[in-house]
C-alpha cells in the first residue's frame, strides 16, 4: 500500500512539473508579449533556484544556486510582431545549450523570433524581439550576462551588467 501511495505521489508531482513547463497557449485575442533582447546568446535557467547542501568550516549549510538548463535543444523560428503562435514555418537554426545553459545563435538579423526550448521532451516557447545584429564581442563580454528564464509563468530575459 505504501508503494502505491508513493508512486501516486510521484505521478502527481511529475504532472505538476510537466504542466508548469508546457507551451503557453496564446489565444487569438491574447497579444504576445515580445521580449526585447540585443543578442541571441546567453544562458538558459530555471526560475526556481537549485538547493545544495555544503559543508563550511565543519558546519552543514543549505544554499540556493542558479539552476541552469544544460543540454537543452533550442530551435529558432522566424516570426512577425502580429503572430500569436509559433512554429508555422521551418526553423532557421537549432543549437544545444552547454553545461551552464550557455548558447548562442550566430548571424541572426534583427527581427521577431520564437525560441523553442526543449529538454526531456517538454517544450517551452520564448517570443523574442532581437534589436541588434549578432556580435561575437557582445556575446563573449563577461561583464554582461543575459539569462533566459524558461519556466516562469511568462518567460523572461534578464540582462545583468557586472
């Protein structure tokens, strides 16, 4: 009986996780909120930090760290500002995020795009308005960090200057 209850509990938890990462459904009446970004490069991360237990000076502490989304497939689709749904046309490019969620799309011109992020079969869409042409210098600048938060209620892009 205990096994059945634990299994049912795991299935319910899996359902809630999968539901929170599902593709948002934009209706015809709902306007897509395009996220402005200067470059299509940065790091994929999850909204909820990852809790890790560490030992400092012999004491056990729990700390929260950014949860990066490594080894995810990111597909870039063209769009228009009037679109309410993704992926009606062929993709422009596909890349895989690296260890700390790092990714970049080279040679992409300014315009409207959909980023389709997928990991473990669960896709997520990010509508982006690219304002600048690709710049290797901008993407490799360690003083600027672009974080693409893929699992928030409304996806978001945060740019931080260190």
